[in-house]
C-alpha cells in the first residue's frame, strides 16, 4: 500500500540461478514449502462488513497465515478467537512509527496476547513532529535510532521487530540511499526487515541485490506484483500479471521465515483475485 493510505489506515496495512548440487536445490525450494500468508490490508474493505465471514473466505482461498493491519475494535482475545475459528494464524502486525512512539506498551501487550511473532513498522515519521513533505536524510537517520529503541522493547516482550518499506526509502540525499542507511544504522539483533518486493521493483531496484547481500536480515517478505498504469505509476495486480519475477527473489531469500501476499487494488472480485494469487505461488517453480 502506498505510504499515505497506510498511514491513514493505521491511524483509523532476474532469472533463476541454476542449482548445481542437491543442497542448493533443497535451499531454493524452501520458500515454497512455507505456509501461504496474506496481508489483511488486501481485504480491508471486506472485513468491516463481515469479519468472520471474510476470514473464512481467506482461508478457503488457500491462506493459512495472515499479517494484521488494524484490529477493527476487537480485543486481542476476540481477534485471536476469530483467527482460530477461521483456521488462520496471525503471525505479524503493522503499526506506524507514530503509533509505536506514542503507545508502544499498549501494542506490545496486545501483540503478546494475540500470540504474534513480529511487530512491523510500515511508515516512519519526521524527527520534527510539525514537519511536512519528504523525509530528509537526517530524518531517516533519526528514524533508525527510533527503530533500534522500539526493537529493544519489542524483543524484551518476546517478539521480533521489523521495518517494512514502500518507495520513498529508495530515494537518496548526497549519494546516500535512505534504505541503505536504515540497514547500516539499525542493529540486526533488534530490527529485521520485511521487504515489500513490489515496491522495491517499482522504485527501480532489484530485491535480489539486497537479499543476496544480507539474507538473514530479511525473514519476512511482502509478495506483490506490480504493473505500470497509463499515468506511469505502478499499482498492484494479480500475481504473474505484472513485472516482478519471484523466481530469483525467492531463490535469494535464504533467510525467509514468512511471506505475505498483498494485493491492494482489484479489477475482479477480491477473493477470487487472492485465490489466483495463492495459486500462482503454489505453481511457482523456484
């Protein structure tokens, strides 16, 4: 999802390298043996209308794990019971940095009760609360420090803290790419990264470059296909219909533990599109 919509929502979600030995073949196949996950922002318009029914449809479409983006006014116990009824496991959730700075204890307690493995931040903030416009390099460096501080508390609560990218992270100032600076300044023991491969690709970067260099920093992926519209802007589409080739990405993602399909826009029935997305991942030959 784009940064603006994510913030608003949270405030109210190359070619395959040939295997040359049996060990490499086993490693390359590992991502597809993982459960198929869904970022629930994909069904944000359906959940308020029929929360339990939508979760059942998600499970019937082929998903067994989910990542939350909002709790719809439910307590942790109620949210977890809804997941259990649908046969789903909520592994991770998203909270903006502003939410975490202001109410970290509340959200770590909620996440602990929900049984989460990960708390993930999908949107940073300016160092100066009154500032507007794109973040500067100084803002990103300050944000890295905040991620470390939050990550330490999340770790103490028994979960792992992560950061999720969109497109602005791949801007630069003085030759310094913001995303590279986040990777450099965050402590690997406190902050992992959830790479949104669709946004990386649409920013003109190759996810494989990052995954190959430090695979252990990326235990989480957002699997999203992107297509360029008539206005020149990228938007998400059904898996396999866009520009992102997941074969080399999954081959390089040797530190992967969970992945979540996310489709933000639909030109067919959303549940049918998500079923096609899950089918695409099952059929993918890595």
